[in-house]
């Protein structure tokens, strides 16, 4: 009877050893699978994002311009529409995206230590990297031209029909264009006189205080201006916000066409050759780049983990010889790609990278 518990314990121990042996046999198989397949990662390239603010001014000639001198004594009333544009502000910013020319595969155990961003850029090795908030880059839709057809919804407050004449068999008839112009001019003179009487205190209606006088005067000005616009035209102002992006190739520092601009048709994409090109001039720091290239020696590495050493670049946005805006930017493409030393990849070190440039942010020990 004493032997039975001993036999049971021995059987349990043998079973546990068998299960452990099976687990140990499975583990190398999983490791070999990871080594065989590897992990694909990308280095970032820098995208330059530009936001352009512009003011559009549209002048629409009045439909009664031909009668401005006859009824209101206004000479040379404009008879054609005009449009003009002005760039009021430009901002430049950068962000990173995966570089198709810098895609690599990590093999071996080091592949299990990589941290990648949501778009596949390597952001860390042997450490947990908190993902940075996604930068929403929106290409703002181009402007919509002003609808000139809705500018003159009513040519005057009077009817377009003449009053019925009981002496004639015919009914009402449409007024001529000049008759409508004469009515509008008569209204202008009437409201001008009303405003003059109001300010002189000759108006029949008594206004209780100065604020009432101010409100009444403002409303009369609006009516007068609306009617005068039928003869001298009116201006429409619109503000527009547009966005463009340029990806430098890193091979040349020559100027690139960022977008185009026309004083009469506005801010246009680079593909629209009707506008003058707005050039993005990039000037990488050549001394810094040469020093980096001279310092970085080709690494003999068996693990093949690569990163970028970017270069500071002077960026200028030019409208001819006029500088619209300028800034110093760190551009990944103008830098150098090199390999990490195998000594940093033995699992004892943690490495973080900037997701926008691929440069090393921090090296620590675990």
C-alpha cells in the first residue's frame, strides 16, 4: 500500500517531463520560422507639406452701366468683369512616409525585436515605442468660382410689368431695360434724400435715441449701395485655403515646382501650365553632408539593420525673385543610409528612431 502513492507520483513526474520535452522541441521550430520569414520594414522619406492662403477679388459690372451717366451723372462706369488674386500667407511643414527606395528585411532573432509604425516605418528596436498621433495631411479642395448669375437677383423693387391701361385693350407689358434703370436711379435719389433728411432732423418719423439713428442710417446705406451697384458694379471677396505637397528625390538640390499662381486665375496645381511656377528651392548643408559621408564607414554586419542620418536643408518658396517663405528643415532623402553596429543588436540595448526622418532618437540599456 505504501508503494502505490510513490508509483503515482513517479508517473506524474514522467508525464510532466514528457510534456516539457515536447514544448522544448516545439520552441526551436517557432524560432526557425521567424528566422526564415524575417520582418520587412521601411525607412522614412520626408514630405514637404505647404498650405497656401489666398484672397480672391471679383468685380462684376453693373447691368445698368450704360445708363450711369444719364441718370446718376457717373462717368466711365465699368462695363467688364475683372478678377484678381493675392497670396496672403504660406506655411511649410514636414512629415514622414515610407520610402519605396529604402525597404529592407530584418532576419534572425533581431526581427522579433523591431517596433514598426502603422505604415511600416521602423521606430524602435528592443523597446516599446509609444505611437505618435497620426498627422492628418489633407489636400484642401480648390476654390469654386463665384456664381455671377446670383449677383443681381432683382434689378429693382418695382414690378417688371407696366401697369394695365384701361383705355387700351392690351393688358400689361414688360418694361424696357432703360425703364428699369430709370426706376432704380429714382430710388437711389429718393433714399439719398431720405438719409439727408434723417441726419438733418427733417424726417417725419421721430427716432428715440442715437442708436436708432445709427441703425436707420446703416440700413439706408445698404439699400443705396445695393442700388448703386446696379450701375457701377460690385466687388466680391473670397478667402481660399489650399494645400500642396512635394517629395524631394534627394539626388538633386535643384528647385522644384511646388504649385502655380496666376494673378487672374488664382492658385493652381503644378500641372496647370497657365500659371507662373512657384518654385521650392532646397539647399542641403553640403559641409554637413560631406562630413557625415566621410565619417560613416561601411559596416560589415550580419544582421543588416539600417537607419538614416538626415541633413539639415534650407528651403525657400520663391515667386520669381520674391521669397514667399523660408525655413530650415531636416530632410531624410539628402542624408546617408548606414547600418547599425551588430554590437547594438545583441538584445542588451534599446534604440528609438524619429519616424519622420529615420534618425536615431535614443540609445539605452535594458
